[in-house]
C-alpha cells in the first residue's frame, strides 16, 4: 500500500489502523495476515532503490553535500504502525523490524514501560496519539516519510512532511538549558569524517515513535548519523539512550536507505492534517466510551 498524496497516515487511515489493527498488535503481535502466507510474503518484497549515479557530491568545505529530496520507505505504511517485525493484514503492510541493535530487533523496554507501550496500543486509547491531533511527529517517526535536506550558513536544515522543519546548528557546542523542552528536542550537529552526527536532548516527552505506541521520555538522549554513500543514497541511524524507559541504548533505521526522490514523491507540500476531522471525533468517542467519559457530539 502506497501513499501518493503526501502524508502517510491521514486521520481516516489512523481510524482504520487503530480501531482494527492496533488491538491485535499488542504483546503477542498476533496480527493475522490478510490473504494467507503468499500474500504476506508478497507484502515483504522490498522496493528496489535506484542505481547509484555517481560519487558523493561535495560542498566547498569538502564535506558531503546532502542537499536534495529523500525518502527512506517508499511511502509504505508499516513503519508508522509498529517499529518491530510484524505480518500484514487489515490494510497494514507487513514489515521487518527497523531495530538493528539489539540484533533480535526487539525494543529493550523496562517492564513498566513495556506495559505502558502496550496500553497505548489498545484501540480505545488510539485517540491519545498526538499525530492524530496534528501535533508534532517524533524525529524518528517523521524520517519514515519524504523529506528535503539543505544547508544554510552553519546550519543543516531538514524540511519534513507536514511543515515540520529542524534547523540544526553545526557550530554550537552545548545544548539549551535543561528547562527548555521541545517536541523535537534541541539538536546540534558535527562532522565525524564524512558522517554528519546530530545530537539531540531537551525533549518534552510527549511524542510517539509510531502508531503502535512506542515512546521515550523527556530524559532521552538521541544520536543520529547521516552517511552519504553515493550521489543517490544516504544511510541513517538513530540511537536512543533513555534509562527511564529502556534497559539499554538501542538503534533503529529506515526501511530502506534514504534514496533521492523527486519532490512530488510522497511529500506533503500542503498541510492536509485536518481533512479527517470527522474520523478524529469517532476516535475520541471510542476513547471516552472506554474511559467512562461523556461522549463528544
């Protein structure tokens, strides 16, 4: 299943996924595959990236020039539903785990945090997902969509879907004071050889990493690495260290390395978030009914 209009999860899609798919994506990940094993296998076929067209382009300072439009998932839905390995079904495309460390592909939650993650996966709690309220995506969640990279002075700029923009200074050495808390955290960048390293802290702890409820706290320290392989390919990883939520640091990536794309491929150049407001009301009613609250008309 692909999305050509821009944002991968409209509010209508959130309703379908939360009300039908998320309940069975609980502790045992027991999502039944639609169409049997053959259909599930077909869903796992990875899109073929374009062939490299040349060596890594360079800026005047000799560092890789990552300017351009990129996509790490071909617009598929599974990366926004659950980060770990899962079969297909109920309109959800099957997907491999995005976690590359630990090797088993399972997020190393603390027991109490795992219980909270699973609570968030219940359909009756789907209304809590901030993306459904047009609030900011997590920095890892938004990387599953198309994006634009640019350089402006001593800043690396990431312009993501839904007008989410990160301006990352490459010459600042210290983070903002700890009392400053942001949806996307405070990011500062540096070069390690040809790899751009982005160090982020100062989160507000309110975002989610996927519709399946994965999260980290305001105490998280995140390190991203952008390594340009050739003129068409960038490898990206994100390592999360948060002892409040996890037993150890862990690392994820995108479904495919970032591939250079045309700007109109899966990029939400227009804000479409509020087009599903009727379905958002439905989600709220499910939530309020489950929690014994008066339903919204």
